DNA sequence: TACAAAAGTGGAACCGGTTCCACTCCGGAT
DNA sequence: ATCCGGAGTGGAACCGGTTCCACTTTTGTA
C-alpha cells in the first residue's frame, strides 16, 4: 500500500514550484511557459498524479458534487431518474452523492445536514414537504436547490421541474369519461404534496367540464409508502356502488394497487377500466397491457441537472424557474367503453 | 448568503482553543474537562456549527465515503441493490457516491479514477471484467474493494459477495427436467463474466445428472446491454426443434426476453415453460405469474457493506472473503409438465 | 509532605491543494 | 538610453479541520 504523489512531488520532480503545477492544472489561472507546461504534464503522467478532491474543495469552499435526495430507489420512477441524473452529471465532471429519505422528514433533515457538511454545490430533491426552514437555510448558504417532481409552495425561491400534473390527471379522467364512465376512482398521493393536490384538481376539472358530479369517496389520497394503494383499491371495490374506472396516479402505489386487482380476480377492462401513472415498462407486458401516463424521466433529469449546473456557473438569471414537461398518455388495452354488462 | 462558522469561531466564542473543540468533536481523542465540554457543545449548538467534511478528509487522508459502481439503475436489480446499500451505509454515517458504467470498461476506468480523487475508503462494485490493473492499483492505494454479484478471477485478493449462481442455475434446470423437458434453453450473461460461466456450469451439471445431452445451440450467452435477450429468444423460437423450456438467467435481459415472448403470442406455460432470474415484483402480476429465482438483494447489500466497513475499521482478518448467499426458487405458474400437445 | 502519574490545555505543524503578491526578466515604445 | 508593461516564476498565506507535543494543574499514593 503505497501512497499517492502530491502536487509537491510533481513540482520537485519537474523542477518547478507548486504554483506552476497548479497553474498547469487549472488553465486560465495564470501564465506558464510552454516548455515548462510540457514538462509538468509529462511528470504528472509519469507519476500518475491526480489532485486530491478534498484539498481542492477545502480551498474552493465548495465541492464539484451534487446531492440527490429521493424517497427510495425501489420505486422505478426514482431509480430511473437517478440513473439519468448520474449519467448527465458525469458528463459534466460532477459527482452525485445519493441519499434516500423514505418519505421521513427526519431522515430528510439528516440528509440535508450531511450534504451541507460535504459542501455540495447543488441539490436535486424530491422533498417530503417538511423541513421548510432547513431548505431555506441550505439556499441561504449558497447551495443551489432544485425540486423535481414535487414542489413546496412555501419555498418561493426554488427552481422546480415537474410533469404537467394537472393536465395529465385531467386528460386521463377525460378519456375515461369519454368512454362513458361516470364513477371514476382516483388513487393519488397525499394532499399535503403538490402532486397530490394538482392531480386531484385535474381530475375535478375534467368532471366539471363534463358536468359530472364528483363523489369525494372516489378520491383516495394515500401515503407513498406501504401498501396503502392496495388497501384503497380494496375499499373502493367493496363500495356498494363501486367505480367502473380507476386512475392510479400515485406512482409509488401502482404496484400494490395492481396487485390487489390481480389478486382480487378483477377482469380488466371488462369490470374495470384502468389507467396508471407509470415509469415501468412491465405495464406493457401485462394482460392486458395497461394504459399509462408515461412520465418523461429523461426530460425531468436533464432539466433539473441543467438548472443546478447553470446556477452553479451563475449562467442563469435570478429568480426561480418552473419547468413543466408534458407527460404522454399511452392508451393500451386496459380501458373499455362502459356497457351495461360492466356493472356487476 | 452568509457563511458557515468554523472550528475557530467556536473556539473563540467558547473561550477555549481549537484543540479542545476538536477533542469534543472526536471523543476518545483526548481529555476534556466536563464543564468545558458542556460549554463547547452549547456554543456549537448556538452557532449551528458543523465540521466541514473536506477539511476532515484532507487531514485524515481518506473520506467517510464509499463508491458504488454499478452498470445502470434502470435495471431493477441494481436499483434495489443501491437502495439497500445507501440505506445501510447511512446507518453507519457513511455516504455513497454513485457511478454507473453502462458495462463500458472505459467509463468504469474513469469512475475508478474519480473515486480515487475523492479518497473514498471503499468501493462496492459490479465490475465489467476489465481494468484488472486499475482495480489492483485501487487496492494498492488502500481502498477496500468488494465485488458484488460478479467477480474477476484474476483478482485473487478481492472480497466477493454473490448468489449461488451454479446452484441456482442447476436447480431451475433440474426443475424443468423433472417436468419432463429435454430441450431447455438458457439465456445468460456473457461467458466473459463469472456469473455467465457459473450459470452455464450449473445448467450443464443438471443435464449430466439426468444423463441428458446438452445441445450447445440452446445456450445463449448474450450481452447485458441492449435487446440481446429478445433477439436470442427470437432465434431460439425459430429453431427447427425449438425448446419447450426456457431459463432467462441474465437479469438485465429478462425484460426484453419476456417482451419477445408476449409479443410473439407464445402461450405460457402450454407452449413454453419459463423461469427467470429476477428482482422485479412485477413477475408476480403477469398472467401467468412467472416462476423465478429470487435474488436476496438485502443479503447482498448487507454483506457487501459489512465487508467494506469491516475492512475500513480493520476488524476483519486478512485474506479475501467469498460470501455466497442462497437464492430462492419460487415456482409459480409459468412451468408445466411436458406433454405431447406441448410440441408444436 | 513529596513526588510521580494522569488529566487538562493550547500552540503549532500538517494534510494538499489554490491564490495573492512580489520579484525578475524581457521586448517595445518614447 | 530609459522607462513601462506584461509574461513567467516561486514564496507564503490560506482553506478548516486533526494531532503531536510541551506545559500546567490535579490527583493519587507511598
């Protein structure tokens, strides 16, 4: 176990001062005679020298690192989002420190502290909705924060990248209404989250447009964690007048909801028309293939990274940016027109 | 944008020297009078002081950080593995820097360099199989390396955590043979990887035990990336004497393989008995639910982290450790006994 | 009561980079 | 011939922690 060479080793070997080596390392930080530059580069290569990131960060006051704070990677949505973000970041020479919150504000707070310790220059996060002062403090300390997927209204100064939640919910609801359904259930995220609220609004808007009354019992805002989606589906099916259409708009609960339907032997789309908000290709392989609102993860990842990096380089105008990307509706075979026989 | 307090600010406010504050920060690094300790803690809390990680790392020579190097997070196997590892690591106060290789040795090499710059004290990786000298150098520089899922035979000194590949392949093959199948196809990873080779060996062993000849054309070792699984399935189905059983042992190719079967309208299990190596709960929701070799991700994650942390603390005896965890076979409804009618 | 060992403390060097600044050259303009 | 400005260079301070060591104050024991 030998130890790695330092900038002083390089300087000594090349017969120059550390200042010169540093200037070679960071072009534009000062002049270096072409001959010496050559020699220094040769020595660097010969010794296999690489600058220690910690030293650089200490001196610079901040790290070429961003934090990615998501709920958990078991959710394909976050997994694929993380995948894209890590990929995009590496192209810019930026590393990603990953933290998961399990939707727990305490864990989220811990994560933020840790990222602060690491002097990350940016954070991309799906916030739990709490820790408002903590997020504000982070920004106050010069960390560029971008919220992705969700937002926190109280934090006016944060950049946000999300899909068109209102519109997506509205379109899927309209689609089912167009097929003749009048009792459409909605399983979505908690009302305490921006996504939960927007999707409910979209759902309501579609009903209003069609002059259809909304039965509040058909709207289920359930937690992201656990089997709450499945439970909600169970209770919806047990209603005296069960829904004939169902939209599962809580990505994290798609799986448990669908499991409940499959295990209950519900015939899709004969007994129930189904649309899910999804990021999982498996929906296509089911029988029948499920109609989905496909979330454009690449766009979410690219935009959020662009924002963070742009802020880091100060290339962006002041003031928060809100980017909403369109989510495609992919009708497949899990929806059917409402017929008399569909009512069981 | 104010700036954060330093250890010297704390020392000045508390009326002590930085040494004392440092000793309070790191218990067991020296004595501190109880009264002063109290006061220092009070000031730390009052100022909201947090030690900068970069400064600590520079001084310590290594970071409380580990690198996690996997192919990509779109693969649920790696996503869930990463999830568990991040979770376990945080319990130990260790951060995880995530890098993806896309199975590209160049990207892998880059990642290792970057991790080296960051002075990570450990790396958990699914190696591409190349960069042998680079891995060796990493170890030489004192970085604790643990390979998970795969291994590189040339690197004798590395800890490895994997599932019982040989045994898993053997058992699933035996199961199909037990159902009367004689033409069983195997789609697995490249022969250049340890997993690919072990699974082929297990498959062969099951055939030998049953005194069954192995048709080499039924063994397809395909790359991890791309649609190679689907292509292999297509070509298998097009054989003059197509298989009646199929084992997809390449996790990354399960999805494309199954898609090919579904799109081809193959009846499962009537026309083809199917077993997949899987980490995706969706297999249970398909019709029919697929029989799977379930990979115990928690165990892989826990063990690999235990190894890395153990090495970091020097708590582990010298010499490489090989940990193989058992993977459960979950028979569901995608396999059926071979009957005359099954032969199309 | 004396004296060694242990507890408690602060000064200063160190980790490995970056950056400011003073200094030496040199060529070109006056 | 003189002066000026910029290219090129190295010394040294600095970033914010940790740690070694010398020193003073307790404490315990003979």
